[in-house]
C-alpha cells in the first residue's frame, strides 16, 4: 500500500497553493507520486491525493489515465522509451526497439526478469535529427545503433 | 544560406546562462520595450507580419489585438508542448537560449498587459525543463521578473507547467484545459481564448519561436525584421529538418527560400545512392509533397498553400526512395490514433478506423475498395471536430493516397511492398 | 348452358355386375398391395409414421451452445413477433458478462401456437427453430405449455441441437 | 429576441438561444447525442451540423448562438452526408447486441440511425473491446462498449448532482466512462444518468431485463414521494408499473428526479397492495369487496356518528388529492364531525431540502391538506388523539393511511395505537402484516386507490397546484377517498364509463415514447 512521504505531502500542499486553481496541481502531484513509487502511480494513490487535495477521485483518475507519461503499472528501474515515429522509423527506430526487446527478453510493457528494464515504443520525443533515439528515464540518448543502445542500457544498470 | 537572427548565438554555451546572455545583448530590448507604449508594440508586431510559428501561422499581432480592451486580468501562455512529429526547434531554443524566450515573453506580456504567464513544456523535455527552471530563477534574482521589473513599474510572474505526454496539449485550448487541471481536451470555440481562456480570462497562447521573435522585432524595428523573408511571410524561421538527409538539424532561414536549397545545400542532400521521394513540409500533419513538388516549392506560407500544403511547425521530413509509403502512413495513423483525445466522435472513431484500415493493408487483409473508404473517412473527418487533430490525421491519409496511390494498390494486389527491401510493414507495431 | 346427361346403360340396371366390378377392383389392388407393400401409399399410423422433409416446420426447438446451455438471449423478439402471443419469456442477468442476459423461463403454449414460423424468422441468434417433429398428442393431464426442458432438451433432440451462431466466435470476430 | 429562418420557416427565439434550441422550438428533426437542454454544451458528437448562410463551412447547432436574420438549414445534401457519416462514426465500435440491450426500442442510436443513417455500414474490422456489465454503484450498470462517449452522464454528475463520481478515462477510442473504484456512483440522483444516456451504456439495475420497453405504455403523473411533486412519466403494462422517469417541468423539477422517487411505483403494484376490503369482528376476518365493506360500515355506524359526532376522530395524512380532502372533509363536516387530526410522519425533518429536488416532507400534498382543512375546523396534532383514545372520549377512528409506507416508519406502531378505538376504520392502499394485530374488535380495512389510479391535484411545497390524470388500474375495486365517502353517506357511485386515458391514447400505444432525446 503506497503512502506519500511527509516531504511528498508538503510538496502537494505547496503545489496546491502554487497555481490559480487547485486542480492545476494534479499533474505535478501525480509526478511526485510516480517519483516516490518507483516510477509508477498505484491506483490507491488517487484516493490519497484526492483526500490531500480535496478534489474528487474521478478528476485525478481522469488525468492519470489521459496522459501517457504516468505509468499505471509497475515498470523496471530503467524505463527505456524508443521513439517509433516517422523520422525515427525511417532511420531504424523500430529495428532498434525490436533489437532491445530481443536483447533483454521483454515484450510490450513487461519488466525484464531482473526488474531492471522496461522497453516501450513511444511517439515522437522531439529529437528527430538524431534518429534513432531513446529516452532512458529522464535522459535522451541519440544517434543510436542497436549495439550502442544495448551498451548504454547495460552501463546504466 | 542561413540567416541567423534567433539562433545567432545558439552555438555558444554561455548563451544559456544569464551572464552570457546579457553579454551577448540580452535584456536590452526589454528595457527598450518598457519605454514604449504597449499598444505600439502590438502595432509593431502586427506590422512586422510575424506569423505564429507553432503550426497554424496565424498573425501574432492580430491575435493580440483580439484581447478585450478592459482591465481584466489576462494570461500569456507559451506553447512549448512541441509534439508534432518531426519538430524539435523549440527544444533547441529552450535548451540553448532560455533567456531569449523569457525576455520575449516579458516583452509580450508587457504589450498585452499580462501579469502572469506560463511556459507549458511537454513532460518529455526534461533537459529543457531543468534549464528553463534555472533560467527563471536567475531572472527572478536579477529582477527581470517579479515586482516592478527594472524599475518600469511593470509586475510580472512567470512559471513553468510541465505536461505529461499528450500531443493534443499543443492545441491552444487543450493546453489551457491541461493547465487548468482538466484532461488536455480542446475547448469549444467560440469563445476564443483571447476572450475566455485560462480560467475564463482572456488568454494569449503563442509558440516559443513566435515569442522569442518579438524580441527581435523590438531590436530591429519593423523594417529591420521585414528585411528577411517575403512580403506576406516576413522574417526568418527555424526549420527542423529530419529524415533521410545527410545533415539533419535545425536551420534558420529567411522565409521564402526554395526547399531545394534547404535540402540540397544546407542539409547536404540525400544520402549517397538515394533519391528524394517525398517531403512532408511542416510536421506530420501537413499534406505530403512529391519530389518534383518539393523541388519547386518555397519555404513560405503562400508557396506552400499553392501546393496544397502548409508550412506548419516547420518540420521538414525528407523521405528517400527506400521508404514504403504504406508503411509510413501506417506509422502516422498509429500516431494519430494514439493521440486523439477522444472527445469528438469523428476524430475518436475515425483515427482508430484509419489506423485499422491501413494496418489491414499490410496485414494483407485489405480490399481495393478500402482505399476509397480511407478517402471517405478522411474527407468526413476534415473540419468536423473541435480542434484540428482530425484534420491532421486526415490530411496525410488523403495526400499519401492521392500522390502515392499506386504503392497502396500494389500492396493490396501483391500483398507486399512495392519498395524492395522495405520489410517493416510486416512487423508493424 | 347445355350439358350432356349420361344415361345409365342397361347392364348397370342389374345389381350384381356392378358389385362384381367393384369387388374386382378391390381385389386387384389388394393383390397389388400384398405383393408390393413398399409401393403402398397409406401408412399404418400410429405404428408407422410419415417422415417429413427436414425443412418441415413442426415443434419448436430451442438450440444450445457448444457447452449445452441455451442459445437464447431473451431478447423477446419472438414473443413480440408472435401473432398468437403464445411465447412467454422471463429474462435474467447471467453471471458471465459476455452472455449478459438469458431466459430463466421460456414457455410456448403450443395449443395457441399457429406454427407460422415467425418466431424462427424473428430470432437474431438462431435460438429458436421449428423442427420436423409434428406429433404433439397428450392425454387429459398432458401439459401443452412447453418449457425450456421440453423445448431444448427433450429426448428426441439427444442433448440439444447446436446453434449455428456462437457467442465466442462472434466476440472473437469482433462483432 | 432574434429571428432566424430554419429550413425555410421563420422563428423567433430567446436572446442567446442556440440554433439547436431553435430547431427544438420548431420541432424540426436534428441529429444530436451530446446536447441535452439541462446540461452544458459539450459539442462532441458533431452530429447537429447545420449550414448557416455566410458562415465558413458547417457549424454545430448546439454551440452557435442565433443571430438576427440567420438563415439555417440542415436539409442540404452536404449536411445530410455529414450526418450520415457522423452516425457511422458513432456505430463503428458499437456492438451489435441490440437483442440483449435494454435500451433497444428507445435507443438514440436506433432512432436516429433510422432517420439519418447511411444504411450501408462499411466497417468490417475488429471492434474495440471494452468492459461489459460493470457495476457502477447501487443502481446503475455500465456497458462500456455501447457507450458513445457523449459525456452527458459525466456532465450530469459534475453539474447537476455535483458529486463528480463519473469520469472519462483514457483517450481516443480507448476512452471509457467509469468511476474510481472506491467511489461508486451512489448519489441520490444517479438514475438520471440512465435516462439521459442516449444508448444502452448505462442501465438501471432495477429495470434491467424486466421488460422490453415496447411492451410498456406510459402516462404522465406527479411523483408522490415528497413535497416537491416532480412531474413524472410512469411506464406500465397489464402486469403493473415498471419504472418511473422524470418529465420536463421547468417550474418544478427541470429534467430530473431523485432515485427515491423512482422506487415509489413498487408500493403501487399489486404485490404490496390491499386487494380486498377486510372486516374484523373480534374473532374472524372476512374478505369482502371494498364497496360492500363501506356500505356495511355505513349501515353500522352512520347513525351512531350522526348522534355523537364528537366521539369520532378522522386522521389524515398528506398523501391524498385536494379533491379527496375536500370531499371527505365536507362529508364529515356534514355529519357534524370536527375532530380532524394530521398524521405528520417526519415533524423534525419536514423543512429539509437538499438544494436540488429532495425535500424532507415525504408527503406530496401536506399543503393541500392544510389548505382544505383550514376551510373546516382545522387540523389537530395526532399526539392529542392518543390521549383522547386513552380517556375514551373518542370511540370511532377513521384513518386515511399513507401509500408511501416506506416514509412512515411509525406506520405499524400507529396502526396498533389507533386501533384501540372501539370502531376502527383504516383506509389505505397497502397491505402489511401488522393488520392482523389490530386491537379493535370492529376493524375495517378499506383498500384505496394509489396515486396512479386516480386523477386529482397535489399542492406542492411552494403552493403550486399540479393536476394529474389517471394512469392505469392496478387493483380493481379499490376506491378513492371521495368514492368511499360517497358510499359511506349511503349514495351510489356515479361511474365515468370510460376513463380519460382512452381519449388521449396515442395511435400505437406499444411504441414507447420516452419524450425528447
């Protein structure tokens, strides 16, 4: 059962004050939950936030489910997001993604057996000139080849 | 050749910090602007012919002119939710020159009388967010933001709002919804944001590049700004070139430059042994151009319109002859299906339907009549919804089908791609 | 209008010749039938029964799914369409959300039924058919209101007739 | 008051009215799902497209305000084509399970597809699979696949009930209506979401699978659940009542009604009704028809009452019509009786109001009773009667018992307490087990008609008189209070041979009419 840390609760309280409406704080607060909970937002966090922020659960749940950057299921330590949009496709983004899938033995949104890696295919990350590219957690890795990508991920492990 | 107005100092790392920025001529125009009449700034921006750099190309000054002339609080939102596939200019601008944007925004806020502005950055741009946050801190400390900026008596607060992964939030009313804490779904117009926007107050939403360019209109004056570009498409613009060219990247060129020059000279042409096949001129939503058209078109709003397409966000996606168009349309349709917000029925259902139909082509399940169906669906998605996302999905579908129909027919007939070596369609998504 | 009146001939005025002629005809056929039983046009009902074609619309059958449960979804279209108003259905919630609705009572009052076949036509899921059986006699205490047990699982049906439409297949086909 | 032309006819509308409102005023057909007059404009179904002369392309009628001189049409080929495709977009992921869908027969998709559809479906691919039979709360079931995401229900919980349980989760064609798991849809108005759902996505647990709607007839009446007096439509057939839905009444309930009010049809149905009059003479119960029971009562007591009217008490509840109050009060007054008591069920909470519709006074006609009684000797508090009974001052008690017994928790205890009278006449619609335990050796139970079986007038909390008409007969032989008093006075009933319903009956009464979509 997930619970926000006391700093997390302070953060939520501060964010509520930060914007003109309390509702605006939902996204930052969900980010905070995601950060505290190993990269994903558990459903029970919605109830907790709802209580802290005094907003209906449905509003928070709507936001949680609308945006793709909130993970609704557990993910690996390294969240590898490979861009598979048009410019990256033309430069081998999909080959890169399937290579990584094969290399780490994961499909779809699975977590690798050692709990380290989740590889997802995502839409444009705005780094089209350096295709193919991937984002590992918060950082971009660009101009990749399949081998280079594998070594980057292995290094980060 | 490139004309570097905005990007003059982008290659200098010190341009990122306040010190270096000031040294290279930063915040000079802010002081200059404070001495001007706000109405005059709006007039200047109108006269300079600055058009929105985000995609729609709506004249920025005209947009500002829609604001009601009353004392109501108003907001400026900077649209840094750069999601259009192929576009990466705003990211560079925010990472290389955060203060340029901040200065542009303060000037614009001064012009429209806004006391609070937000920069809505897409969540994936973590680096940009870090740099912008730091720059905002610096600006506050240096008195560029807050109460009584530089002794002008003008108060202004600026904040960053981080999105969470939704292409649709790049649409201005969707961005407002998202900022208000709703799902990022576009709002019905009318009322337009300039009348009722963020929290029901008058709101102006402008692209990063448009706002940064305001600084240079102040610096060079209307005439100086109009020196580059054409009569109707004034100034310079950053173009994000990606795809199969030798040197992809951001290029700042005066509007009106032939695309041929951009691709062949600046970007070093196609990769060896490859031929140009097609160009998507303004981000994935704009209708595609064939190689011949691409060689004739100029990089300005009017010339693009002549060829039935748009300058869009300035994302030039260059496609060479190793690519299968069925495959690429599949990629795009998957994207729009993934990103439709689900509000309006034609878009919600239409994007899904198109995605399935195109997928059925490379699954070998399509019929020849399905091409007509794709046309029919696309035509009935255009202009029927609240925002332009359904148009954005329909336009590529229509133009791909119109200009590369024989490839689609070949695929349906033969069950394989017309382009040899294009194996990808089989292992699509 | 004119017509011919056939006068009986002289012979027929006599009694016996007519009798003999008639008996001759009877004996001819008797011999024919004794030696050619198979060609005999009549049946020894009820020991022998006539077999109608498979398309004959006789007694109702409720079809079943592969797992043996009723195919009927209790949509009541048959009952709505029935000109004799002889079908009564009570629907209920099924545990399986894919099935959702099913009849807990399905009764046809065959004494009211006119065997028009409209129920079969109305059925969207091939749940009710009219089978080739046509004998529905009963004694004084017989029940002519057929329930699910009788309609779907009577002995003649040998465990039930399978419907041509399957829920699972439909769901998989995405309908 | 701007004027505009709609499909060639001129119409004048309110300032600020939208085009779709003008269409509704003209009763012109216009396709729409998301627009509902009682909710905000969402503009998402994109079906109400119209051509406005001079405008750039087709406009949605629900978000375009009528301006003076607008020329509007939705009859052009272009608009018809857009609507045809719009219908198709709605249907491509809609499952073909009309046979098991409760909405079939009153479904917005069915109705509007017949009017505006393409009749040539081209979707041959796998539909999007979503959750089916989702339990949303105490009263509502969701089928996500059938949902067309018009967002009416979400807007209802946000704007009207202000409880915010519902949301649309996910995006694109994966969007689904839903609740957060810990907060089900349990507000007091939840069934309105079922009414406004244009398809069978939200269905009522109570009504689910009990009847196909085309077997039901409907008639308008007034809800007798509380003193608000919502205008309602009852749906019934020969088996009884099956459900109640709100009717639009701007002055009283708008477009809505509460969930509690929808349960009230249950006490009017045969299962919970007193079917025959019953007579108890101290040792045995005798079942007789209502009419003859009142006649024999009249023989037995009329003279006694005339002689000693002060020993008679009449107890009223606020559940009868003004006409019944007037007639019965007049009769009793004529007999010299002037001990009228008011049985008020919830003295403490009677002035409560939840801000939308539900009021604490659970009687439809308390006002009417007070008005009528004030023309005679007025109403006394029921508590006084108990004392009078103890002291023996009262020998005969008439009780006009409530129908809505769920609002009367003290029903049984009061029955017992009041039955201490020597002659005890209990007139009511309901059957309960407590009748067996009467204390009086001369008890009469007289079955009365429920509110759907009679015509009359209720006066609601703010004094608005609302007439309502006979709906259907559920218990043959039950009487209204007026009829009972006529018989009691020794006169005969003057029957209206054909109830009014037949005069107003629609051509095809099997076509269920659920009003405006």
